[in-house]
């Protein structure tokens, strides 16, 4: 669901938003609809990141994968969205997910060494979380500080699904379609699905962005 909604979203951004030939009013409505569908993707990815953090056997390798794909995805992201191989003003969502995971991993390390709410440990936990949220905003990655905050919110409410849904939905009030993501999230039964090669879902992000750029550049001659 996340992959499909993300593809719909990025197709609208790359091939419709920049297409001067699509001037009929219906295209503006289609664009808004497709971008609305795309709002479902990030909450699901954030939820799955939290699940991955809870069940991974090696969080360091998990972090390394996220950072690797963040770097690999940056040129395809910049080409598709900004039509240049290097655009330093905005970073792809893998950086957001990496910083969110880093916040969770850092919080766990501090918790294990100091204990939850144990004096200096509480301040260390707060520092780690604020540092990751601030970094996301500083480097201007997709969803910025909110993206990392949302991941932390889902993690902190992981044992209370009702509270997680309510607070998650409230936090997405500025992107109303994103609230629909909690329908499949709540339908999730907590067991690992038969998804095949997990790297497909990592690789899909840079590959589909590159494919959209190729289509826009060489097929539709948009940029």
C-alpha cells in the first residue's frame, strides 16, 4: 500500500505538475487527488520503521542500510523533483527515516544504560530526540522535524494501539488524507508477511524516481 500510494504521489509531482500540456481543469483535480493518495505512504513507512526497530537483530546494520539508501536515493530524488543531480536545499525521505531510527536507537541505548526517567538519563534521552528532530529540520529532509517527531510518537505509543491511532491522527490533521494510513496499520496483525526480497522495498524508492525522471526527460520532454 505504501509503495503504490508513493508511486501515485510521485507520478503526479513529476509528470503532471510540470506538464504544461495538461492545462485542462480536470488535470488539476487529478493532481490533487493523486497527491492526496500519496499522503498515505509516509505514516505507513514510519510505522514499519518502528516495527523494524523493535524486531531487528542488529540495529547498527539497520541504520547502515537506511543511510546507504538515503545517499543512493539522493541523486534520483533530485533529478526527479528538482531536475538537477545535486540540490542541497532538500533531502529525500530516507534521511528522515534514518534520523527517526537513530533517535529510537539512541533512546534505547540511553535507556539501557541509565534507566527510563532516571535523572540524568531522562535528560540524555531528551537530548538525543531533540538532536535528531533538529537535524531533520536543519538539513530540510522530506517531512523535516515533523517526520522524526511522528516516528518517535509511534514508538512511544507502541503498546497502546488506541492512543497511537488517536495521537497519530491528530498529528496528521494538517495532511488529512494521511489519517487513512491508520486503517491498514490497525488491520496489521503483528506477524511478518511473505513479502519476498526485502531489498525490493528499499530499492524501489530510488529506482522509481529515476524511472519517472527518465520518462519526464526523454519521453514527455518536460525538462
